[in-house]
C-alpha cells in the first residue's frame, strides 16, 4: 500500500511540475513575442521617420559669413552652385573680391615732425581672399558659420625704436630738373614733401599713391607734361614720377624690398634706362617694404632754385 501511495504522490508531483513548466514556457514565449513585436514596430517607425526626414544638402542651406575679428555677420550666402565646381569656384572668388574691396585698407605710415615726435599712422587691413575661398570650398551641413579672414597690421614703429633715426644715411639718390619749369617743379616739390619724413618700421609697407594722395588742382598740383602711351601730354601732377623714380633708386640702394614697380612707356631723361618708376592715380603704383630689422626714415628735398631732387634713406647709428 505504501508503495502505491508513493508512486501516486510522485506521479502527482511530476504532473504538477510539468503543468507549471508548460505555463512558464508559454508565458515566456508570449513575453518574448511581445518584446520582438515592440522592437519590430520601433524599427519600422524609425525607418518611416528616416524616409520622411529630408537629407540636408550644402546647396540648400544658408551660411553666415562672419568677420573673424568681431564675429559679426557680414553677409548671408547660399551656395546654390556648390555641386558645379567650375561655376562655384568662379562665384566664390568674385564674392571674396567684392568683400575685399570694402575691407582692404593700406597702411598709413607714421611720419616724424620737426620736433622729432612720431605722428599719424594707421593700420593695414587685409581680407585674405584665398583663405576665404578655401573656407567656402569646404562647407558642410553641420557648421553654418563661415569665417571671413581679416587681418590687421599696425605700423611697427615706437618712439624708442625711432630714436636717432636720421643719424646715418643708408643710401641717397639725386636727379635734376629745370628750375624754369615752374608748374612741373611745383608738382615735384609737393610730392617730395608728401614722402619726406615717412618712418618705416621692420616689415612696414609703403605705397607711393597712398602716401602722396590724389593729384588734384585743389591740392595745389599743376598742369605739366606727362607720358601716356608713349606720348607727352598735359596732365595735372605731371612730374611726380620723377619723385617716385628718385625714391626707387634710393630705397633700392638701401636694400629695401621693392614689391611693385612699373616702367614708363618711353625713356625718361632724369634716370638711366630701366631705373624709373611710373605712377598714376588709380593705375600703376610704386610700393616697397622695409625688410630690415630696424626702422628707417625717408628724407626728400626738392630745391626749385638749383633744380635738384634728393631722396635719402636714413637710420640710427646703433641699428647698423
């Protein structure tokens, strides 16, 4: 009897365990199926959202061109031709050029007054066009701000560095003109006064047109012969090229670096062939840079009585 009861009890236990296991398995299967259904639904939802969400393209966006100095927006730009490299490159080069015209400012050089004090001077401001073009060639959809690279350079001269700057001559050059030609001589005299006592620190640049300014009757310039297209014609300021050519020979003798120089269309008599530097307002300019590690001063004298124009490049004794 005991064996029978034991067998029945064991059977009942096994049946109960099987029923419990079956119930657990079914429940787990249902849970797993529910989880898989949820995951499948989420995946389908994401795929639907991905299909609905438009893909951003550079050419569809608007970019903010910002001044690298201040962060201020200078212009909004939409690169509609971004995919067409040739057209786009031409477009952004033109954009960089137009922006530079409104930004670029040549350096106003410091001068030394009769008391030996430094006066005037203002910084050079340059928009680096090639750098801006590169920035615009590398646009992306995540960064909508584009840096407009603008650099400022102040004249590199101090009162201390200019002490005794006129003590020693590095190079001097003289040319002659006719004392009787009063109108032309007046132009030579005015342009010589404009460049006289200009001080250039190490790395400072010089522009003849910027320094002398526009030659107008209101500023005292007189009608005098000037060379245009191999012909002598009358023009306001005729004769100022003698000053620029004399200056060229002086700074060349001093070893300063010439950065822009043009020849006349015909030979001029006041300097040897090939040693001239023609200039005109809005046209050719004569430019150079002080490539020394010390400042220099330009001295210019036009003696209308003797007909001699002299340009002297000088510096301090301690600098050489």
